[in-house]
């Protein structure tokens, strides 16, 4: 028995969505990646469900043919094969992974799902794969799904070159410790922005990722437009439309700035230029800074409403679908022009009381004229244009 056949004998069939996948049996038992012949994370199903929904919403808007999808870190094809099966409007699916065993499993799964004719499989190094598809406009992708282990930073330049005009990038980062302030010097080097270990670190992290993509894109005369973001545990993901526009590229620093955060009193706000000597207006302490980071909107509300409408057509009412529906409703209502949020626990700690129900906090803020909403990035988070002293005064 050859080594390849022997390794494939360790794979079993499983179903995710409407797609049959061949996965290492040991991965279903929670074995660490180094102990399995190819990586598959069953707990990432929710994230893949979300990706399929985003792409189903976006693909009908693609003007250029053929409609194509690129997965540089394809693995056993969990995401790309689901796209091939569940979004038939995508005509060409490119699945790449340097692990030949994973690609062989993806090939066999494509045969099971009867989508082999529109799938192309390669075992190239990721930057070579992206560069090959960025050299000619006809070979660029309508959608590129970049889901690396750790940071996406080394691939941003090439992934921007590999997407068509008006195409979509979905970018994952799993180096949340770096992005959430544990290793600030590493974050500065990789993302050109300082992180903060704060109560709303997930949002700060996502805005650092988008800022890196926007700055890199502007050098290529490209502009980026976030349509959707989400976070789950250490997994951060942004979905971004890319357009060719020197005018918008020149304006990139109108969308990027700094976050000021007072560790002493909890005051927070954004500015477009850094003045590191600034003191907090409420307590006089020196602000902490985060940035460069994206300070504009995170969501295209019209796009998310289309996602929500598409989701309503699903017959499947499993836990994943219910979670997605609830999350999308929050995104539609969210004040995403405010680049931070507060936690109900944070407010209770400062008041030395039990936390108020989140809906009660929002209603009280709205009742006296402040804007307020839930945050989709934390179930205990709320956004408001009220300052921390105004929030505490209202809820004390």
C-alpha cells in the first residue's frame, strides 16, 4: 500500500451543509493538527456556514464571467467544496493546499459531490498560487477566501492582486493574542497599528485588520469597502469588496485613525491624528492609543438585509441557522459607525452593582436622546454615543 493510499485510509465521510466531505477520522475526535494527516476543524462549521451565506448573497451581484472562487489554504476542501456544491452560480473553484494528502482527499470528495468538472486542484505555496492568478485579469478570482493559520498579513499584497475589480475578499486572522494587545510590538510590525488589551478588543482587532488591507490596497490604486465582519473565540473574519479607484485610494486616511482609551475612567473616543500627550477630558489621566485602525462603518446594512432575507428561505432550523439569524438582526441594528463598545459587566463593576439587563440599558439611553444598540461582537456589549460619565450617571 502506497503512503498516500495508507494516509487516505484514515479518512471518513461526513456531511456538512449539503456537502459530503472526506476528513481525517481523528480530527472528529479532537486530535491536534500535528497528529492528523490533514487539518479539519469540525468546530468551525458555524464560520463556514456564515461564509456560504455571504457568498450566496454576493455571487448574483458579480458582473464578470466566469464567476470564480479561490481558496489558497484549501485543506481537505471543507469551505471550497461547500461553495462548489451549495452555490452553483460559481463556475470555477480553485482549491490549493501545500499538503498533497489534503488535496487528494478534496479531489475524491469532489467526485462524490459530482463537482469535479468545475474544480481545479493545486499543491502550490500560497504566495505562488495567488501570484499566478494575479498576473492576468482573466485569471483573477471573483471571490478569494484567505483562511491562514495565524496572521493574514504576509499574504495581503498578493491576495489584493488576485481579486477582480468589484470582487470580494474574505480575510481570517486567528492570531488574536497579537491583535488584542498581548504582543503589541508584533502587532505594530504585522498590522502597522498598535493594539489595546481592552474590554472591546475584538472590535479593535478587526479594525486593525481592515486598516492593514485598506492601506495596502491604496498603494495599488484600490479601495476597500467592508460589508460584514464577525468573531468567534479566537477567529476574526472580515468580508470586503475591492474596487479600482485612485480617488478613493487617495482618501484612505479619512477612514483610518486612532482610538483613545482611558484605562482609569473608561472614557474612549476616536481621532484622525495622533497626539500622544493628550489627557483624558474626564479624569486627566493620559490616554492609551490604538491605531492606525479603521474608524468607519463595518457593515453594509443593505447587503446584510439580503443575507437575512436569504436565510429566511432556509427550511433548516438547526442551532447554526438560529444563531446566524439572531446575529444578522443585531448587525442590522448595530451602530457600527461607533468604533468601540461598552460591556454591561464593565459598567456594573464601576458602579459596584449587579449588571443591568442589556436591553434595559439601551432603552434608558434611547429614552433621553442618546443613540444605543447591541454589539454583534459581544453578547454583553452595547454601543452608544453617550460618554462613560453620562452612562454611569444614568445607571447609578
